[in-house]
C-alpha cells in the first residue's frame, strides 16, 4: 500500500495540524479524539505528512509486536 492509498483511507478537510500549527489551515484528517474534562469532544487533526509519519510508526509498532498492521486507524488503538 503506497502513501496515496493510505491517505485515501482518511477523510480530509481544512484544519490546523497539531504538529504544525504555525502552518495555519491545511488539508487535515482526524487522527485522534480527546475528551476534555469540561465535556464534549475535541478532534486532533494532522496534515498529510504527519498522517504518513503516524502510519509508519504504527506499522513499525505492529511489526515489533507481531500484530497485523491495518492502515487508516490512527488514534483508534495503540497499534
Ligand atoms: Zn503536520
């Protein structure tokens, strides 16, 4: 699976990348949902570059743990 195929698994919308806030509004996907103490739900969004970094880390972690790697689920599970 190449980079474009992995990126296609996510839904993209303009937003601010959590790792590159200085870049302003770019194409981003939700990679994590956090539940702040005051209630509600906040989305952590990442740009294309960061999503690929996260997916690469997940793949490496899955390989190390001997677990199957399934792209497209950043933030849903530890691996
Ligand atoms: Zn980024």
